[in-house]
C-alpha cells in the first residue's frame, strides 16, 4: 500500500478547499445578519433577532452535524486499513441516520419556538422577528444535515474539493437572494425584511442539498440505496455520534448562554455581541480548514498505524494554523471598524462592538491550537475524550467565569473573557492528551 502523503502540497490540496467550504457555512448566517442589520428603521432589532435565532439554530445544527466527523473518521480509517470495500452499505445507512434524527429534532422544537426565544431574553419586536425568521429557517435543518453527512463521506474519501464547490455555490445563492428578498426589487419583488433573509437561507440550503446528492452519485461509487442488515460500523457511528452529541451540547451551552446574557444587557449590546460572534465564527471556520486536513489524513494514518507520520502531520498543521491565526489578527487590527460597518451603522452598537473586539483577536491563537487538535482527535476516533474536554471546559471553565464576571459587572467584557477561558482550556487539555498518548507511540512504531 502506498504511504499516505503528508507533504506541504498535499496538506494545501485538502486544507484550501476545506477553508473555502468552511467559511461558506457561516456566510449563510453572517449574510443574513449583515443584510438585515442595515434595514432602515429597525435594523438593530432585526440584527438582534437574527443573532438570537442564529445562535439557537447553530446549536441544533452543530449538535447533530457532528456526525459528519464520525462518518469521515470511520471511512478514512477503513481506507487507511485497506478495508474500504467492506463499507459499501455504510454510507447510505449513515445518511438516513442523520436525516431521521434531524426530522425528530425539528418536530420537537417547532411548536415551542416562542418559549425557546423568550428563554433567550427575546422580547417585543425582537421576539416577533425571531419567531418569523425561525419558522422558515427551521425547514432547512434536515437539508443541512443531509449535506453535512455527504461532506463527511467526501472527507473520508480524502476529497475536500466537491464540498468546497457545493458550499461556495450555496453561499453565492444565499448572498444574492438575501439582497433581493430583504430589500426587494422595485416593481418585481416585494421587500420582505427579516422573513426574506430566512427564505434566502432556506433556498440556499436546498440548493446545497441537491448538489450534494448529484455530486455524490456522479463523482463517487457510493450508493444511497438503503440495504440491510445494518453495517457493523453503524454501532461505532452511533457511539461516536452520541459522544459528539454530548460534546456539542456543552459547546452550544457556552454559545447560547453568551448570547442570552448579552440579550439581557439590552438590544444594542446583543447586536454588538452578534457582530463579534459572527466574526469569531467566521475565523473559527477559517482555522478549521487546516484542521480538516489533519482530520482527513490523521484518520488514514491511524488506520495504517503510522504514528511517526501522524506526529509530523500534527506539527505541520498546527504551525500552518498559527500562521493563519496571526494573519487574521493583523487583518482584524487594521479593519475592525470596517468589519463592524458591514453589519450595522448604529453608532452605539458599533461603539460597544469596538470596545470588546480586541478580545476576539486575543482568542485566535487559542482557537488555532484547540481547533487543530480537536479535528485531528476526531479523525483518530477520540470522541469520548473530546466529550469530556468540552464538558469540563464549559461547566468548570466558561460557566463559572461567566457568572463571576457578571457579578463583578464586567458585562460584555465578562462574556468574552469567559469564551477565551473556554477555548484556552480546550487547547491545553488536548495538548496534554496528545503528549501523553500519541508521542509514546512514535517510539513503539520504530521498534
């Protein structure tokens, strides 16, 4: 069997398309936020509502969308072990598993939307906008999880090119329709405001799901015809997904609590927080591109039991992501004002945003370490440890810092300090685990 290529060229071939695909995902929510945030007369309320709904929907999507990583890990490990032919019935079963779960969650939340957003401190016009936006956006939930499952199959097969194409087209459709539906086109399309942003995102999600289906069937040998009995790897998929589910619950407790606490501080504060969080998420997905390369190649190297190359891969991907984080910090320092203007023109909102933006930049090196190792650990199948790290960093790190700083009156500064503690904890815990478990395997590999 040919040794897995972990050269600079091969890492870029995987990482660059993954970066483009990754940043296309938050563009769906960021575009909605930016476009509605500039609606004349009620842009700040619209931005706040999209921020609240976006936090909740992101929680649902990323809690269940983690099956993408589990699918990718299983396929890449079997590919590395030379057992890919044994997986013929697995992809279809994995995709149906994802879609069925998404429908169950959609039904369980749809009828309690007012109570959910009231709990997140949405009131008055913001609550009305939140409900109207969610009632449309939520139907894209199964479409997104279908797309994520297909992305997991492509990644497991060491391919990030087609996910990039799908995500880029989806983002372009979303941006175009956002402007058309939110502001309208004189004499042709009526301006729909916040509801228009929701329809733009839903249509974009539909386009991405359709492209995913077509490209999977045309560009791979994978069949989506459901066959029984269940493949033995489905049990491992369920186990991995359960751990990632709990992990993502903890992750989204932090994101939702941060938005809830910001909403409790006022409309302008939650609008400013929404801007900062959207930029933070954009950089997170940007950094996740090199993490994806580590995930894909790491899983294959695990299947080969090639821990020497795994160590070299980890060092290279981590170095590249720290360089990317440094570049993002420089861009943020230079253009932070212009980035704020994209989302909202309210001077009070922009003043609050500008005062805490340095904390977003402080978090980026920690993000680079945490997200790189997080992705590699997913490829290695370490879902149980990732679960424990997120539970600890959220409930022993983020939550105590959040409420201590709230008591001290730090307001939005306290929320972002808690987020930095949260991500730094994750990075340190993963470094310790890697050094204790995988570094010793290098020497054993050489014997």
